């Protein structure tokens, strides 16, 4: 069993169905002449499906240790993180308040529908106000809840911070154990980068286990320098919790830029076409916001020769199917 270097004081609560399986993408591997595998973190649960629940296992554990009765978090109207937070809160008997970026009168569908069914309190903000004020608004909400005697805990977007980072550090250890069963080593691990915590956790695990793997992220918003800075800061925060004061060079964070298309949660027909073709090839559905763009980026870079030195590639399927709402049908 892989030794767990995460200190006992950094406790996690078990929310996800773990370990998630790893499958080989046989037809894609044959087509590209590379061994490509997928870790099915879309199978961590149903209401709690996707990568966010791994981060929540550590973040909500901290919230409970601080006596929190209310979780406050934020995201887009179809945020997978927001939906997972609401589901986890209800599972644990907590209240939850979401601050969501939305145009006026959003359709009650997808993750927003699930949030409504689960009874979350929701503050909707127009895009410009959200972009400029969401942190202040969450802090104001926390102050109001605290004043009323209901201790509130703020989770950042995607639960991507020092404590949430241990979710994918734990996942990295899980991968090391699965390698023993599979009888192979994944020299390259690829994931989507949306808020930075999935990549950050894998990077952290790679560091503390001295595994020397290539960790590659495909950003679906902003640009590579932005995420290199954000992720290096998250990893540094995590290392401080391990009593390690280290400098993480942003340049050591490998980001494949150029596959975000029109931007976050905005899709083009060629991206949806890729998702359809992949589904029919492998029987796995990628989501249009994250994994569809990231897998398309991986395939394109393999075709360009950027992974010629990679023997076994592991792609992290981070979920998101519940955010695949009807308007994407217009692009099929």
C-alpha cells in the first residue's frame, strides 16, 4: 500500500465512490498509436459526480472542524462544483448558499435544476457584477450568517485552494496503487484546467511521492501564464500545510494552451462534433465545458508529436455530464 504522506490533521470525509476505475481507450489508442487510458472520475457518484467531490472531501472536513453550518461558494450557472457542494451539504445536513454568474432569467436545467431540487439558496449575479464583486458578496453573506449564529464557511471557486488541493494528491496516490494492479506505469497524466485544483493536486502528489511523472493541463479559460501562476500559488499553500516552505516555479506547470475555443462554457460546432465522434468511438461521453476541449487538445497534440516520448498516457475524466444542457443540441 502506498504510504500516505498527508498529515493526520488534514482529515478528509468520505463522499466519493473510490477508487474510480481506469480503462484503456482501445480504438483511440490504435488510431493514434499511443497507449491512452482514462480515469473515470465522472463515476465518483451521481449527484456528487466529477472531480469536485475529491476536493470537497478535504475542504468540507475543514469546514466541519470549524463548526460550519452553512457552506458558501460560487461559480457559473452550470457549475459542477456548485452542484457537488450542494449535494454534499445536503448529505451532511448543512445549509448551502450559492453565488452564481448568470444572465437574467436562466433556464432551470442541468446543474441549476439540481441545485434548485436540492434546495440551495441562490444569489444570481449578472456577469459583470459577478466578475467584479463575487468575493465581496460571499464575504458579506458569511458575515450575515455568522452574525445570526450560523457559522459559515467559504469555499473558493472549484474548491481550488491549499486544502482542496489534497483531493487530487489523494487521487495521485490512488493512481499509484492502480498501476500496481494494472502492471504498468503512467508516465504522463493529462487533465483539464478550469480553476487549477485538479492539476495542482496531481502536481503536489507527483512532488511528495517523488514519482517523476509528466503532468499536463489543458486550460479551458484564461491563458497558460495565468494558470501557471495560480497553480504554483495553490501548491505552495498546500506545501505550507505540510510544513514545507518551497518555491514552485510557474514554468514547471505544463499547460497546453489554445484549446479553450470561444471561452468558458462556450462551444463551437467542431468541439461538439469531436465529443460525438469520441462517444461513438469509445462509448464515453465527454462534457462540452471541460473534458471535451481537453481531450480534443490531447488528441491534437499527440498528432503534432508533442507526446512522442509518452508510453502510457492517463487522461482524467472530470465529469460534467449534468451540465450538458439542451442548447448544445443546436450544434449537433
